[in-house]
């Protein structure tokens, strides 16, 4: 979703999703997916939203674990993998 002052950032993220899906269809011998994590506890996030409740943010380690799991799976391609806090 777009947000004030983040138009280019939001558009770029959408472009990556569409580009990945196109690559997955064009190159059947590749496994191309997009990982879309929810709001994540990063320095960039804290710099832009200093008053945000960090307990609501996703731990980057969870993203790393899910990414490794996806990389080990050679059956999924062209998917948008959403990673959310439980």
C-alpha cells in the first residue's frame, strides 16, 4: 500500500513483484518468487517511524528463516510469499 512521501519506494516494491512473476513465467527452468514481509524491525524503519511500537514489528530473523526454507524448496515459482508476525 502506498504511503505519503513513499511513492517511489512503494512503486518500486510493486515493480519487483510484477517483474518476479514475469521472470517465473518466461524462464521455466528458474524458480523466481517474491518475499513480502510485513513491517519489519530494521534501522530504516526506526529512522522513519521512531515512535512506532516495536513489539508490532516482524523480527528480521523470521524473514531469514523463511527465506532459507523457500530456497531449499525447488517446487515453488511465481509466488508472492507474505511473511507475517504471529
